[in-house]
């Protein structure tokens, strides 16, 4: 049996017992989630207090606490995990920014949404732009999260969202333009 089939089978029981499903799922997805967490933390400020392991564990706890309904596929699981990790890092950045304000502003969008300079403040700006995008076009925001934060390919995103790969490509282009405009706007500075 393939790992993807195992994951899908385990996710089928998520709503009945999320704790048991997560316990069974953990060995199958842990390495991939740690890779995602390491990727996120590489873009964070130096001296960040979270480790990849702590970030994954916090995401696990939030998954169980929120009793996320409808987890049926591997791509959906990783999308939810990526979103939770982003929220955890945003919360951490807010706490850090409350203690220390300022820093040079430099936010760029690339294949991994590279964040440079004072990453915490820029992550907050990026999060605000993503929240605006979600209000304006929820699917486009979901496409961006799955592509940049969960690391999924266009075909995987299309399958997850039930849309054509060409639609994913268009959504990415529009969403990136929206985010660039939001991040470059003078009122987007904290």
C-alpha cells in the first residue's frame, strides 16, 4: 500500500477520532512537516525561539484542538498544517514586534515567499496582505497558501481544489499581483 493511500485512509477517520488519526498519521507525515517547518524558520529572524520540532508539535496541538473537519486527502492535510504553522509564526512575530518595533522594510515574493530583513515585521505585513486577499478572493488565497506555504505543485493544488491546473496558474498570477500591490502600498507598513 502506498503512503498516500495510507494517509487518505487515516484521514477518513479524522472526524471520528482526531487524536487517534493524528497519532497514526504522525510517523507518515512527520518528516515532511519538519521539512516545511525548517523552510519557514530559515526565513525567520535569527535567534528565533521556535525550533522545527516545536513548530510541528504546536501545529499538531492546534489541529487536534480545533477538531478540523473535512480532512480527507494528503494535500488538504498539508495545506491545513502549513496554514497553522504560518499562524504560529505570525503570532510569534506579533509578540516579538510588540517588544521591538522598526527595521528596514523589504518583502519579496518568489517561489518560496522569501522574507528578508526583519522577518517578523514582514511576516506580519504578508499575513495582513493574505487576510485581505482571502476577503477579496478566498480561493486565490488558498491557492497561494497551498503553493508557497505547503509547497504543492499546480497539479496537486488543482486536484485539491477541484479546479483546472490552468485556473491555478491564473489564480497564482492574480494573487501575486494583489499581494505585491498590498505589500508595496505605503499604508502596509506597521
